[in-house]
C-alpha cells in the first residue's frame, strides 16, 4: 500500500479522497493554487504545496508543477479526482516515467475511451448498441450534410476529444447545420484543443442512464445498478438518483450484464462509468465511458454501502476487489449539486460565505469544501456542495431531500437551492415522468409564468 498520495485536484473531491486515504492509513498531500490557499482541502491534508497562480493551465493543469510537488513531498501515488487532468492520457504516462503510480485506468484505456469516435467503434465490437451516427470524424460541412441525410434529423454534433457537454449542438434542420457545425468546431477547439466532431442521431424523449463499474488487475469486474442523470441543463447534470424510476429489475440485470461484458472486453481497471441514452421503449444506446470517478458516485455508495474511492486506491496498489461481486441495492438515493450561481440566470456567484449551515441527520450526507468566511474564487467550477440523501423509498428520499435543502443556509452568495426545491416539488419529477429535455421544458414554463405575472 502507498505511504503518501498527492491529490491533483481541489475542493470537495480532494477532501473526499483525503478522508478515504486517511481511513486506509495513508498520508496525503494537497496541492493548491494561489487563490485556493485558504481552501479547506489545503488545510485538511497532512502536507500542502502551492503549484501556481489561479489560472488552471498554470496550476491544476500544470503537469511539471504537479510532478515536482509529488517529488518534493515524496508522494508515491497521485489521485487525479475528476476534471482537470483526470482523463488526460499523458498524465499517467508521465507519472509512470517518474516512478509514481497514477490512481486510475491505464493511459491506453484513457486514450481509447477519451476518443469518443474510437470508443463507439470499440463498443460496437464489444456488442454494445451505439447511437446511429457517423462512422468516423466529420471533416467538413459537406461531409456533415451527406451523413445527416443518411441518418435524418434531428442530430447532435459532438466533440471527438472530450465530454461534459462542451461543444455539443443539437441541429433540427438542414438550414441550421452549417452555422451550428462551425460553432461546435470552435467550442470543441476552445475546450479540448481539437475541433474534430462526429454526428449522432438525437433521440427525443430519451433518458440519460449510467452504470458504475470497477475492475481490478486480476480481471475481476463489478457493475452496479444504474444512476439516473436526466435532470441536466446544457448537458450539465443537476440532480441524480438511483435507482431510476424508469427502469425495472429485468432491464437493470440486462444492462449490468452487457456493461460488465464490455468492461471485460476492453480489460477495464479502476473506477469508470458507462453512459447510455435509453428511449421510451427501453432500447438503450452507448454514448461514452468516463475513465474516472464521477461527481455523482456518492449515490451508488449510499445504496450499496461501499466506499468506491477506497476501493479505487486499493486496486491501484494491486489489491483485488474486496466486496462480493453480486450486490443488491438497498433503498433510494438522490444527489443535488449545489452551485454558487444565480438560480434564475445561472451566472456564477463567487464571493464570501458570511454564514453557513449544512444539513444532517440519518440518511443525509454532504460532500463539500465550503465553510463560513470562505472566499469562493471566480477561477473554477461553481460546485459548492453535494447534498445526498438515502431513504427506503423514492417518495421518502424526495421528502428527505426537500427537508435537507430547506435546512441549508448559505448567506453572502447566491445558490441554486431554490431551483432544486422547485424541481423536487414538480409533479412530473415526483411521478418520475421526465427525460433529458425536462429542464428545457421546465425553464420555458417558468419563464412563461413569470412573463404573465
């Protein structure tokens, strides 16, 4: 086992990893940028080291600085968390040359699954159904028009080099294709340094369903029950829950089986997530696989009573999966992402937290790096906290979450808690009657009602 882990990240996920490492008896090193010097993760680790100014490219994305920090502190492993360098295949390669273990999948797996077009082709070979679309990268608008004529509108343009919703554009008619293609290319290039796009058929009324997997060096793979991630705005998830109110046990078993087989096919090791679109007839299509821990991993931990981060660390150290390979869900879990943003305009709301009260009680978990008097920097993602609840039933979980949100007090900045309260009280959400277009309709209705008043 490792003696010391450097965490190449910040905020709540860094704290999450620090706690898991501490339970395993491992010392931790926190890295921080200059604006993050008073961030809770920097104060919680055994050691801390500044890696540069606020700009991510000069700090959290600066591989030489991170490796220097690891060498100075004599860390023998690096955990990337999510975001930043977590899915950059160069990072584990460089770690290896320095004799430092990268806690995550191999560079080759990250490279394979990070190229969305290659990943689609590989999943086809693994017998996973994929969304109809282009077989290769679309080089220009002429090729895009030709491909779209074959699969029909609406379509979605996607960057080949990345995920997270950046650079994705829905096109509903030929008139808009040329304009949207250019915009998507520019956005993809700005986000990932690669303008390459591919085309998929857009499936109206679909659900966004994902399956957590974990694999060890001995070829053991465990796939967990699904997470429902359809409540999202501009492809950014807002609320996740497990199990999905849309999926029955028979479908769940089938989905787990095919994901486990696909993970075996590519020799998956470490934590990962296979993401799907599921249409109204429960026909599912592979979208992508994320080779890292997900923001929403706590809801899986809640219903299975497993610490995924501890397992990930142990697997990277050569251990095998420590829990039974056949597991059963227990209860229902919901996660709300609390962002420092205006709930009406979604504009980030950095600033000082003057007063903070976070919820608690049986079945309530909060993953957060926030504290009273903390000055939230404007440089990074606006995620402030993840409030997670677990209850015996979905109805009880919704009520528990409403109670938790109502008991959360954050003074000094704006947050999206009012938005969460509105969604959780929405009749369609309560009935489980929603899909990936829920937020678009929800916000449109809200705007219309506001205009009438």
